């Protein structure tokens, strides 16, 4: 009986202890739930195991120093190179201006008053073809047609426009002249006589009075015509007219003029009521030659060869442009040189533009050699000069 009572007491004690333990567990669970922060809004962790922070104090100090240096950089941190000096975001002062290229000034003396035959020079100037090559080109008009070559020989100008016969004559007389470009490669001169006169051929020149414009017209062209016609110098009278050829013919002071520009004078006199007869010199036995050339001083070639080369290149470009745009070219010339905008020059333009030399630098050595031999055999020059003394291709000059 005692055993039975003991067993019942033991069961009740065990049940009571179990109840107390369960109550304590529930209380601890409530306390734990209240202190753990909610995980809502966060993705689930891959593991519930916590990894300890293994960074040392030295590592933390280095990282803090890097952040400080980033923040103190003037233009912000540079990726991967926190100690690299920064580049200013703006210039502290304006950039230094770029110095313009040096400009070379060249003065060219024309052979006569401005004319359509000078078209390549005018177009190169007005289209900026000289300027784009660093050249400032001044075109001057002579007071006397015999002056340009003399000024060039005296280094008073840099270049001069002339005719091939004058070049041969002046070189034989010792002047340091040399051809560097050909503007027009065919003769332009003529013997122009009054139609109401008796001169129909050079054989009728005896007893006449002939005016001339320049030295080569008298000493080369007229001299050859007289020699071929077996006329002595004392059988004719000559008069230096320079730029007054038209006045002398109109007034009847001369029977004809030698060296006249065939594309201008006959039409000019026709407009004034005077009919003329034109005898082209290349059809009278005088060899073909360059009608308009550009001369330089041989003694100055060394210092000016580069500028001359650039000048001739510009003339070549201008001539090609004229060939492609003849109407626009004439409008440009007439605008730049209003005195040229006349009926005579407009008509002459159609003939002149087709004679402009598309390759002004190119040198026909055979032509210069033949003309030199012709003048020597005619007794008009004292000695034969090599072509290299008379003419050069500026593109072939040493750089």
C-alpha cells in the first residue's frame, strides 16, 4: 500500500516538473522572437552561418587613408591611381596664337599697259592663288616699254614680262636675264599698215616711215624684214612711238608700225574709222617664238628660286581655271581692272584666252636654240648662247 502511494506521488512530481519546464521554454521563445529583427524585404541568405570579420587594424587604416586621399583630390579620384596628379578641367589662359607663315613679296613689271594677255597674272592675284602660296605679288605698269628689262637687270624689280626676241637681244648685250615662264607661246606682234597705203608686203617698205614700240621690234623684227627684202636701213625712216602707235597711224605720221599687238590695234583703229592691213610676223619668215614670257634676274635666282617656283605654279593654276571658266574669268578681270572692260578687249579676249600657255614652266629648248641660231646667222647678235643661259624650267631648279 505504501508502495502504491509512493508511485502515485512520484508520477505527479514528474508531471509537475515537465509542466514547469514547458512553461519556461515557451517564455524563452517569446523573448527570442521579440529581439530578433525582421527579415522581411531582404532576400534569403544562402547560409545561416556568420563569417567573422578577419580584417586587421592595419588593413582598416590603409583603406581609410585611401578614402581620404580620394576625397581630397582636386578633380576627384582617378580610377586605380589615387596618387596621380590631376589635369585641370579648363585652360588657365588663352592658347598662344599660331604665327602666320612668312609672306614673300614679288614685284612684276608688265611689258605694257594692262591687257587681256596678262590674264593669268590678274586671275592668280584675284583668286588668291598667289596668297595661298605665301606670295604678295605687285603688278606694275612701265612708263616706257623698254624700261622693264632694264629695271630687272638693275634689281629694281623681281620679275618682268617681255617677249622672247627681246630676251635673246638683251642676253647678247650682257644683261643677266633668264626666262622662267611662258605666258603665251605664240607670237602676238605684227606689222600693221594703213590699208589705203602702198605697203602690201615687206618688199614695199623702202621709202616708207615705220614706227616701232620697243627695242626688239626695231632691232629684231624690223631688221629681219628689211634684210629678207634686201632693203638697207637708210632706205626707210623709223620713229620710236612707245605707247602711241594708234595716234601715229591715225594721224598719218607713219605708214605702218612694227611690234603692234595684232589682237588690239587693228580693232581699235577700225572703231575709229581707220582700216588697216595686218602682216603676221611668223608668216613673214621669222621663226615661231614665245609671244609673252616672264623674266627673272639670273644673279638673284639663288635667293628667289623657291618664290619663283611658287609663283609659276600659281600662274599654271590660274591658266587652267581660265580654260575651264572663260566667261567667269573675264568678269573677274574686268571687275579687278575696270579700264580693261572695253569692246576692243572683250573681242580680243576670245582670241587671247585660247593662246594662254597651260604649262608655263615647261621649256621648249629646241625653240630657243633655233631662234638663237637664226638671230646669230642674221647678224643680229654677236655670239651664240646656250639655252641654259637663256631660259630655265623653275621646277627643275635644285631645292
